[in-house]
């Protein structure tokens, strides 16, 4: 009985080995696929048609992925080579009320002042991807930038704390 018990104990302690080989785990790959939603020319430059208004608003988009699966809550940073300056007056506020006869009456106009020389970027500085991985930012050049080529930089950090960036160009027509 002692021999059988000793033999079983010996087999349990020394006879079993882990035969599963551990393979190295591939690191997660985070990437952003840009979609500026603009026409592109043969040189790879995007073209934005400026509106007749002082400022043209355009949404730049992309999709964030981790291992080819849409990634939620990735912070993406944006930079633009262009900016503009505000004058002394930002705009105005018209105070109105409605009479008993249904007529609007303007009683006062207040000007919003004190912003002289404030720098206004043409792009929002950061955005986050949503549940489908979609990431968006607003690009808003002004009329005085017509015929300029704007350099736009999009960047983010991956899981290994490396900065990944992409630069593209938008011609303002």
C-alpha cells in the first residue's frame, strides 16, 4: 500500500507537466482612418469650397480602430497651420420683445466688445471617438484665407505611449 501511495504521489508531483506552449501576445494596434469628406486631387490635396459667408464650417471625420474593431473614447488632437484675429467687436445682441399685437419691437442693441486681437484657430483642438469609433472635429476657415493651402495635423497616442500622427493638406477655393 505504501508503494502504491508513494508511486501515485511521485507521479502527481513529477509526472505531470504543463504541455501548453505560451505564444507571445501581439500588441493592440490602434489606428485612425481619416475621412475629411472633401474632394482630393491627383497630388493628394483636399479641396474645400469657401462659402459666401465670412466663415465656412466643415466637419472633418475619421474612424478609430483597435485591432480592426471600432474604438470608443480615443482622444484625437487636431492642429491647423492657419488662424485669424478678432477685431474689437465680436458681434451684437438685439433686445426685442413682442407687443400685444404680435409685433416685434427692438428696444436696444448691445455690442459685444473687448476681444481685439484674440487669436481664433481654424480647427477645434481635440475630440473623442464615439461608440462606433467615429471621430469628428470642426474646421472653419475664413474668407481672407481664400487660395491658401492649410496644413492639418491629426495625432493620438497608442497603447505603448507612442505618438501617431498624420498630416494632410486642404486647399481653400
